[in-house]
């Protein structure tokens, strides 16, 4: 059993790495031009020439998925990076900045957590205007409160540790105390959460694109591809099925990697409980 | 306990006020002239000017916000440019269909996730557990809108077992009582329509539930495992209690507290996820309404939906806390410290 799970983890790491690699070199591997319209070749099923078939405009679905990785994955990474930055800042200030500041910041955080992020992002994206950039900004602005909560808890746990007290007694400056002694230890657990969030953010981004708020039509973003192909579901299922499988495979891989990091990071999780 | 409730209520009011600020800011960041946006694309110059005065857009920002807040408190969410009706009326008309869908999805969620979690815990490490882990893994990774389309393809278009879209077959009619078609059919004793409405609910409800099953099954599994490893379970077993009794009575009971927290919060998340599901299945709920509103640049309709879902979400959170108090007597004595587990999984 243990061995089986470890094998799963190794495969997950490999798939996640493969997806990241595809996002970098995908276009080099793409057999066709992802934007080349060829109406004579429209809605062809999977074949040797087009492994994943062609869409309603005769574009090669496989090539579009390969290009799409360059849209979806970087957008996801930007959202998580921005949200982590804001969340860490807010969480650290809340944990160290005194009771009043803590109360104010945590109530603001509550507001962010008080709505499903897809709804808040939908509203923000609508206000900012459609497009992938709006979706990314909107999502980053709605995603940070979870990290702020987490970082606040982590920093509060660490700040009274003996080694921090010792450093404080030795006269270490406040900034150095925060950046060298408190944050590095507190943030150890944060990267596990960010890895686990890759799939969730990716699903929301593709969801926003699917409903028409994120990436717009000719884009090879996976959610937008599914939306464009949905009208031809029965006579061109492959143009819907394969981009969805790409999303799912990537999400599963990142979830497994996140799980693996979590177990590795936390010796108290007993074998088999996770 | 009274102090705890009071604190929760105050927090909820603060959150709602914050929501009002956020939605007010949304009306401000809109590029271009908000008066023109509110009046609609085809409005004349006089109409735009009239809207500007009516919405107080000629006033200072704080005054505008006070006006906005006052209108919200009076239930005035503005007028939809697209439907030309008050947003509150639109949302009130759409909400029942969404609530119906969410409740159906929640029923499926509980019926699948709880037994799955308990069984996986009981057969820990065996094939059934691995299978359960696989199901939860896929559930957490599947794009709901894609799952909806795939289910439509297989069960409606190919196998023709279930209806493709809509809420009721053509020709069936039910009186409007609650607005939830299945419930209205039941209340009016129209069994044929009731069955038909349920058939129309199956695919969208399964689609909506899929992402949530994973989280609940995982939570139930790990709390049942923790319970099954404890001394009193060994004791219960040694007294000759049947396995079923040990697992269900003791194991499941302890899983109820964390599971109910998550299930309660999920009701709010599910309402949010309707934006990804309703349009695919041609259901006229607030999710579909919000999507149409976004695509039509109907800002007040979008904001109205955001506000209504936000209010539902806040109310749900208070209810979840009340249920927690009821299920877990220890909390009643505890002070006012926060005690809800941090829920890391978002949908």
C-alpha cells in the first residue's frame, strides 16, 4: 500500500512536471498552427493527422491544447503569486501589528472569505471589462484572504517561539526578526497550500473563460476552447472532451504533488490518514 | 453562548457592510460613464442626465455611498438594463430554481460522500479505499462545466435516458407556489410533473455535486479513522458490539461535527457554482442570470446577484455556527475565540 501510494506520488510529480514543461515548449511540439482556420477540415474526429480531431473551424485540437497550456498555467501562477504576496503582507501585519490593526485586517479578510470566489471574481471581472487580464486581476483580488488567515495563524505560532525570543533578547532589529526569523519558518507551510490551490485557481480561471468573462474566443485557453466547442457537442465531442481532460489531468497532478508535500512536511500525519 | 452569538451577529453585519463597500467600488471602477452604463446603451442624453441625478452621480463620493447604502437597505438594487425590471424582482424570480438545484445537489452530495468516507475509513488501505481516494481526487480536479457537457453527451444525447436541458417537459404545467418546480408539482399533487421535474434535475445536480463530494468524503474518512483508532472503539468491539454498530454509531457520530460544518458552508459555495452549471442545462436560476448579466454589461444585475449570494452565504455561516453549538456542547462553554476549522479547500 505504502509503495503503491509512493508510486502514485512519483507519477503525479512527473505529470505535473510534464505539464509545466509543455507550457514552456508546447508550441514547438504542436503538429499544426493552433489558429489556422481550415473549414474544409472542420469537425474531423480523432485520426492519425489530427490526434484529438479538429474543431468547428478546422483547427487542430491537440495543437490548441498545447498552446493553451501557455495561457492557463501562467495565468494561474500569476494569480497565486499575487494572492500569496498580498496575503502574506496582510497576515504578517495582522499577526504582529497589534490588536486593533489585527481586528480591522481580519474583518476585511472575512469579507473576502464571505463570498464564493467565483462570484466575487465574476462581479469584479464584469466591472473591469471582459478579458483574461481582468479575470486574473479579479481572481488575485479575491483569492488572498485565505492566505492572509493562514499566514496570520502561522506567524502567531512562530513569533513566541523560544528562538525568536532569544533573537529578540540579543537585540536583533525588528525587520530582521520578521524577515530572517519569523517569516521563513512560518511560510514553510504556506507553499503546501499554494500547490494545492493551483488546481482550484486553474478551475476558476477556466470557468470564468467558459462563461465568457476570461480569455476571449479565438484564444486557445482551455475553458474558452470548451465554450466555443459546446455548441457542437454531439457532432464534435472531441473538441470539448480533450481540453477538459487536459484541465483535469493537470489539476489531478498538482493536487497529488500538494498532498505529497503536505505529508512530507507534516510528520504528525499518520500513514494512511491523509 | 449569548456573547458568542452576539459576536457572530456583529461580525456578520460588518461583513455585509464590507460587501456593500466592495459592490459600491465595483460601480466606480467601471470604465466610462456609470450613468450611461446604468441607463443603457441606447439611452438618450436626457435619460442619461436623469439617471445621473437619480443615482446621485453628481454628488461627492461619500454622499454617493450613503445614497447607495440607503437604496440597498430599501431593497433597491437598481434596474436591469437588459430585462428593464428591478434587479431585486429578477433575482427573487430566479432564486427558487437555484435553491432547488442546490438542495438536490446537496442531497446527492450527502448520499454519496458520507457512505464513501465511512467505507473508505473502514477499509483503510484496501482496494475500496484506493478507489475512494481516486474518486475524490477526480472530483476535486474536474471542471464542473465540462462534466456537465460530458454527462449531457452520454446520458442525454447518446443514451437518451435523461432530458438534455430545461426544467420541465413541454406540455407539463405546474402552478407557481414556491417557484421550485418539483416542490410545486408535489404540492399541487401533479405526480407526472413531479417525476418529470426530478428527471430534469438529475444531470445538473450530479454535475454541481461532483466537486463537493470529494471534500466531504475526505473529511468524513479522516475523522472516522481517528475515531476507529481510539481506545473506546477497542472497548466497544471487545464488548461484542457488531462491526456495523461500531462503525456507524461511534465512527459516524464523531464525523458529524466536522462534516456538518463543511456541508453548511458548501451550500453557499454551491449557490456560487450555479453560474457554471445552470446555463449549460438551460435552467433559469440566478447563476444563469448572473452570466447573462455579465455578458450584457448589465452591471447592476451582476452586483445584485453578488449581493444576494453574499447575504445567503453570511446567513448560512451563522446557521452553521448555531448547528455547531447544538452538536458540540463543549463549544457552549468556551469563550468567544474563533473555533471554526480553517477550510482550505475552495470550490
